C-alpha cells in the first residue's frame, strides 16, 4: 500500500544567503520573577549547589543549550528596581516590595552574582536599566559600577565588593516595555524617546564601547504599534543599535492548526518593525541600519489562571510556570525558523525565560531538574544553527485557518556552516494528519551526505514532560536520503525536524 503524503519542494544554494547568523539570536532571559532566580539558578541549599549557591544541575542544562547571552534583571521588574540593593554584603541588603509581580524581593542575588553565574554558564550578560522609576543617573552609575576600571566612586565600590576587574558588559537595554500600562513608570512615546536618548548619551560618555537597545512596543497588539516605534526612533535612531520586540503566543481556543500558524504573525511583526526602522532611516537621511533585538519571545498562557491565586508579597512563589505541550514545541521551532529567515536584521533574541518562568528548564526546590518540550527545538537550533542562513525557495501546499490564510504546511530554515562543512535543514510539518515528502534541491552541496535526521513527534499534541517522565523527546530515526545533491526527506505529520548534512 502506498502511504498518503503531501509533497513540497525546497531549493537551496550556497550562494543564496540571507546573512551570517549572529549567535546571540539564541539568547535567553532571567528575570527576578517567580522561581527563575531563587530555586532556579540560585539555591544554596540544593544538593547540587556550588560554593556560590548556583545549582549545577541547572547550569549543566543551560550549558547544553549553549546560550550565548542572557538578559537580566527584567522584564517588568526592572522598572522599579534599585540596582544598589543587590550589591555589597548580602546580610546588609534590603528586602523590598517588588511591584511588578507583587512579591518580596530579598536581593540575595544581584548584579555581581549574576555576572558570576553567566560566566559559569559561558554566557554574556545583557543588562537592563530602570527607566520606569529612575533614569539617567541610576543608569550611568550602574554602568560605571560595572564597566569602569577604577579610581571613581562607583568603580571603587565594585572593587570593594570583591570585583577587581570590570565586568565589561557590552549590551544594555534602555528600560523595558515602557509603552505598557502595567509598567511602573509607563511613558508616552515622546517621554520615553527623550529619556532614552538622554540616558543613551550619558551612558555612551561613560563607556563608548557599549551597545544599546531602545524599547519597541510590548507586542504587536498594542494600540500604539507601530507608531510607538516611529515616534521613539525619531529621538533614539542615532544613539541606539537595536530596537526591541516582544511577543508571546498561546493556544487558548485549542485550535492547533491556527496555533501552529502563529509564527506567521511573528514574521509580519518583524517585517513591520524593519519597515518602520527603514522609514525613520530615510526620513533622517541616515546611513545607519537599525537592527532588531527580539529580546522576549515564547509561548505564555498555560499559567495565566493559576497565577491569579498567588498570595501577594511572598518570596519566589511559582509564577508563570507554564507546563509546555508538544504543540508548543512545534510553534517554538517555527519561531526559531522565523528568526533565522530574518537574521539579516534580527541580531539578538532571548527566549523568555530560561528556568522555571515560562522556560525550557524546570526545577523542584531542593529536587529534580528536567527539560520541557520546548527545550528540544531550542537546543538543536542553538547548537546546529550556526553559520550562514540560506534563502530557501519553498513550494509547499497551504491551508487556511481561523486567523491566517495561505499557511504553508512546510515551515523551514536552512543553515550552512562552512567551517564544519555542514548544512542543516530545520523544518516543521504543520499538517496534522499527513507526512510531508520534501524534495530538497541542494546541488551546490556536492558530496554532502545525511548524518542525522532528528524528529520530534508525538501522537498527542497536548503531551507534556514532568519531573522524571519525559514523554516528549526527539528520536534520530527520521527518513532522509541524499542522492546526487538531491535530498528527499519525510517529515511525519505534525512534527519538528532537523536534517544534518555533512561533506563526505
Ligand atoms: O517575561 C515575562 C514578562 O513579559 C516580562 O517581565 C515583561 O517584560 C513581559 O511583559
């Protein structure tokens, strides 16, 4: 019996390149929120904790993901944060009402400890400054504390805290989601644009080597999107290197076909922000190209209801602890593909977040650590999606869903790693009942052979992983055959795939 399939085609050519991929698109995010810090990366009483209190079981998984940069300390939390509370002797640090998430912040972890943790994780730090309740002064002081070698008040204070060498933090966010009414110290576009410009000016005077991210809209559904981008960039275009994008998706209606198409919304979001940046560039007769920092992205909706039950002012309660399903992993795979296809403009991206809070890694306080379903597409794309993103010419059958028309069943991104002589195809099959038979014309990669075809599939789109029970995990028995530069792959129904080719 011949198995029923749908057929699609891809043409890739070595010379048809989108861009060199900035590895920072595989970044992530740790906010002082829920159990991301306390019980996540830092838990001195945990059996695996080192002398700094860092959980080694968590660090091992973070290192496995090869996360190049981690944004810190927020998020919403940064908009009312006094960074000075988190430095110096621990016993002298104040506990504070943390207004964004209405919890108590003990400040047992702060800037220096996070820099130590990031070092241990082989990551760089992307630091956010408070432009909600504070401004130019706190930002320039924090930068001086972190990056100035010594001989001044703030840099000597760092030294007195045991950090002789400057942290040399390169990438800085000028606030967080300043258009959001939920933000402490929300601003109008004009107010934010002016403040961000003046803060950037002062920060660059302290350290001209830094890179700055100006706040874009909190998400593409904000009523002020994209005029917020246009108006704020009128002020910040010449002083910022990146503009931020944030977006979270969810499947509240349970319509999987529609849900898997949501990466098309992300695509549209990126393209609209690029167009807005280029409009301001033209208006200003500027020679500079603005890049994008997609510094919060993920699935977030599972925990919304249970978060309403949290007792205010507790310490590190379990907040935003989404338990991810198999279908969430498929969407995450497509969101990563989307960023690869826009790697000419998206230079930084942070999966939000990294541990416990809407995260690929989950822990129990004092106990186990495990991988959520979304860990897998993130892991494979981060580890193997390095090099140059190629422009795949795709012809795929399409479907219509509630919110989208012409959704290709095949969602793909292709990466060429010249150094390793490797070509990697990442692909989601959005078809819920049929396999996709894909013919990939890769004739410019003569002599390449399939080394592995990893598949993430599951009969149950709602399957989840819990401590000690990994129901959703990849296998490497995918069907792929390379013949004379022609690759034929079968992507099972409703699956995420990675096909890796290497020169013989
Ligand atoms: O990542 C969770 C929250 O989502 C962040 O604190 C905020 O920036 C966004 O709204």
